[in-house]
């Protein structure tokens, strides 16, 4: 059966969504088995009750001063619908590889942070780095290279094939375009990529390696090879007759994620550096963490135990207690196993938070793969700024285990105190980042 594909919009509150890989309910299809040894870590799930102190050093406090996205256009790919990054609507520039999408999003974020080229030229660029990752890499360029090899021979392969196939080129291109010479590399952690990049970028600032880090994720895999691969591993929704209802997090009729693409980048800056520049601050990054389920290629650990430990570690790093958190931007990909595993993890940690709300950005924009965490970070920061939570779409029949307010269908006013944004990826990669309103 064919499966739906969808992608990322510049408004961040658009179509529909999904994530990670569809919990391929059948382990046998990939010949992967889990073992009982993982049960030994049950003690990790106890929630944090008392909160450590938050960071007060202005050199180590990290603020978000810029945000950047790319826009989309609608296309039909082999009978599958996709909202795909193919042309930048503001410039008309074709965007055919994830690296270029990340480059555009990064420059938009720098402009938003009042760090355009003329300003950057006056600054110490050795203390400004780039950390933009990609989960899938340049699927378009890879596909074109393989087709050239098979159809015309190796002499017709583009000289850009190898460099553009490397996942680090998103960061490299942005660094080349802006002249930033600080810590610059990429991280590939499947659909948790962007959150891993935020966490690592923040640590560079905290350690004193940099004053400014441009961080996020980018992916553009809505091509026959990328979509076909996800269909083959039974990850995508089959709801082709109702594409706008295909991504339905926590609904009992969900059947897989809706594939998307795009790029989303944040400018992360030490508070001291931002205050000296006198720029607007969108929000504060408080902390983050990463763990691994060590369980299965595509399925999450069903009890959510290691995801819960990741949330706890992120809250500890942020210096906040679970009781202070009142908003969760969920990973929520619309997969049968993944959605419930995340709910179980959230319920393990947040036991005394009656005002907690949780929504699923992917229900509106699809699953942006390596870019998803970046898009959801911006959705989280927008919620902090505006006091409004976007709705979760397509929740006709909610799973009984989901007792948290998931903001179904209609946006809701909500003053965010502390927010977390979850991202999980194939291979069991988990990452959680924590944001809050900025108070000087």
C-alpha cells in the first residue's frame, strides 16, 4: 500500500505530522529482538522532587535570540501527497537538498538575532559556531548520484556528490556563507538530531568555547528513495484517502507517521553576550539531556523507562523540578507504539502537575525527521512568547491511557512556566530540551 508524505511550513502551525519511525509492531520484519537485560535499570525512573538551583552565571545562562525556518510547496510524489521543501517562497530559490534548506534557515535565524553579515564582520567569529545536523543527509543528491552511476557510468557523477552527501555539509555551508569559525560540525541522531544539536551547542557556550552557536536540524527526504525506504519498513501512515487526517497522535486509529521535511535553526547565545548587544530575547534555554533505549532499531522501549530518565536528567540539567513544568511539546509521531511509550514516560515523571498540557506539532506539519526537533523547539518558544498552544489535530478517539490535556482541535491560552520538548529517533536515541520565559 502507498503511504502519505507531508512536510514543514514556515508558520510552524500548518498541516499535520508524525515522527520517528512507525513502531514497526512486528520485530520479525527486521529480525531484531530485545532482551530482558534492560529490566535492570528500573531505578532510573524515580521523578525529581526537589529542584537543584538554576544557573545564575550570565556567561553560562543561554538565551534564544534568533529563530529561522524554511517554507514549503505542495507536490505529489508517485501518488503520495507531500508538503515538500522545493522552493523558498521569499526568494524563489530552488531548495533541492537538506543542506541548502539548513543554510537558508540558519541565515534567517541570524538575521532574526540581529546578526546579519555586516554585524558579524565586526565580531570575534572564532567564538561563533554552527551545529546543524541531519538525520537522513542529502537524499536528493545521493539519489541523483546513484542514478547517474547506473544510467551513464561513474564519469557522469557530479563532483558535488561526495561532499553534498556528507551530513556535516549543512553546518559547513552555513559557516562558509557567514564566516563563523567557532565549533562547527553536525550530529546525526535520526529524528532526535535537532535536540542533540541544541544540547551540544549549549554545552559549548557553558564551557566557554563560544559566545554564539547557530544550532538546529534539517532534512529533505521526500524523494522516491526516502519515501520508499520508510514504506518498506512500514513506518508511514496508509491513510492516503484522507491525507490531512493521516497524522493523528494518540488517536486509537493512528497507523504511522506522515513524512515531512524542512529546516529549523536557533541562535543560542550567552546571556552576557546578548545583553551587551542589547538584542531581543525570545526565551531561555535551561538545559537538556540525551539517553538511549538500547532496545530496538525502530521501536521504542514500550514502558518509556529510558525516556523518563532522559526527562529527569534534562530537568536536573535545567535546575527545575517536575512540578514547575506545565507544557510538553511531545514527539508524538502517530505510531502505535511510540505515542503510548512517550505518554508512559511523561506520566512517570509528572505526577503532581494538574495544569500540565501536551500537544503534538506533527499533527499539523508532518514529521520533519532530523528537522523535527528544531520545528518543535520553535513551536515551544512561540507558545512561551504568545501564551497560546497550537492544537493537536485528528484526535477523534483518544487512547484511554492519555489523561493529559492534549489541546485537541482548538488552540488554547496557556501561560507557560517551564516547557520541555521531546525528540526520539530510530536506534533508541532520546533527547529532551527545556525552555522557559526569559527573566533578566
